[in-house]
C-alpha cells in the first residue's frame, strides 16, 4: 500500500509544503528512512538529523517549516500524526470469519456470524461473542462471558466466567481476565479462602498487554473504564477501578480496592498500596511506591535515582537516619531561638 502526501493531508489534516504527489509506502526513523518512506520529528533536538536523512517526505512541527526543503506536512502534533499514518499504512490483518474446526463452542454460546474463533479456542456455555470479534488460537472464554464488537483477543488469552469486555478491545497473548482475587481469612494458623464473587468489567477501546492479569472482585466488580491502556506484566488486584483513558506502563502492581482516576499516567514498576484513591490527571513516575491517597493531581516520584554503588550506600544510610537528623535539627533550632531571645 502507498499513499500521496495530498491524500494524507486530505485524510488527517495538516499543512502541505512541497510536492503533494510524492508517494510513501511506510513510516521510518530518520536515520534509516528510504526515499519511498516518511519520517517525523516530534522534538527540536532531532532536527539536526534532517540533513542526513534519505526520507522522501517529513512530518514536522510548524516552527520547523524551514528546517528542510523536502516535501513535508506541518502539524502541531507530529507524533500523533505519525501514529495515524502508520496505522493507515499498516492495517491489522484479520483472519476469515467462522469457527475453526479445532475450536470448541459450548451449547448455548452465541457467536456472531462474522466473528472468528481460532484453532484450539474454547467458548463456554452462554458466552456471547460480538460482531467482527477475533478470538485467537487457544483462548479460553468462560461461561456467561460477554465480549463486544470488533475486539481482538490474541493467542492464549483467558477470560473467566461472567466477565464483560466492551467494544474494540485488544487483549494481547497470555493476559488473564477474572482470576480470583487474593482473598484469604486467617483461621487458627491457616488460611481460609474467601469466594471472589464479583466480575471484571472492561469498557470500550481498552488495550491490555501480554501477560497482564486483572483479578475479579471479591464482592463488587473490578472495573477498567473506556480507553484505558495497560502495558505488559501488570497486576491489577480485586475491586480496583481504573478511570477512563488512564495509561499504565509495564510491571506495575496495583493492590486491592485502589481507585485510580481518569487521564492518569503511571510509570513502569510503580507500586500502589491497597484501599487508596488517585485523583484524576495524576502522573506517577517509574519505580514509585504510593502508600496513601493522592487527592490533588500532580507528578509524584519516590526512590533515589541510581548512582555509583558506594555513593548509593552512603545516601541510603542518610535516608535511614533522616528521622534522627530531623530531631537534632529541631533541637538546634530551639536552642538557637532561645539564644536569639537573650
């Protein structure tokens, strides 16, 4: 597939500078782009690469209009424009509709005529699979599960009984939706399992990364609202609520009953303690531990950055003694105040 710059502007907007008949067939980084490909610059620090690029066309911010004489599209958000062009030039392939002979569909399940059920997939009793949805190879869809239209479940996704997935969701390989939450009551030195009778409810336009797990609620549902994007290897515990259009990076752990607001971003390997609330629009940095509710939006960061090991050890000692240092400073301030009065 290829497209002219004029066609791109007609579809996505932006200002065309130069020959609109130039045709491109792929997006590419500036340093590897070929004459039939289009590159982009989202940050001014990369403008220096324009002189050496072989790209046939460019996507640039308006203030970089004169940074190159190549055919170019000017747009306030080159990264978003690049994403849209890439999606146009790299459409997702879709297998043919129908149920593979090696799949198993239980009695009472309803599969849309134009849905696709891959080899080895299992569809439980009374489950419903919406129009144009693809269930990949070896997926397991439990009893009474509802999956909306235009969804894509890649290979080996497991959706436990009674869970609900909205329209246009993408679940990557190995993700598990609706396993039991970690609920046990102490009983005379042992543990007694607490039934997890809630569900997982996933909204529209949600994407869930490979091997990410979302536990079902103990009593109420675990809820992933519309437009949420979850990276790989994330643990979402029971009764968590993640607000619409929040994005969470890989290896984050979210304990039970956390409520995360809308339009939040959470960096990789962050950890959130249970039963706290995070305000809309909050940004949490990578490797940050959040132990209490954040009622005001802002950027929150914890953990010392890396340094040479010997220096890190010295700083760690100081951190461990902060309470003692504070006490000593308060005592010194008190003595200083008494001296000033004299």
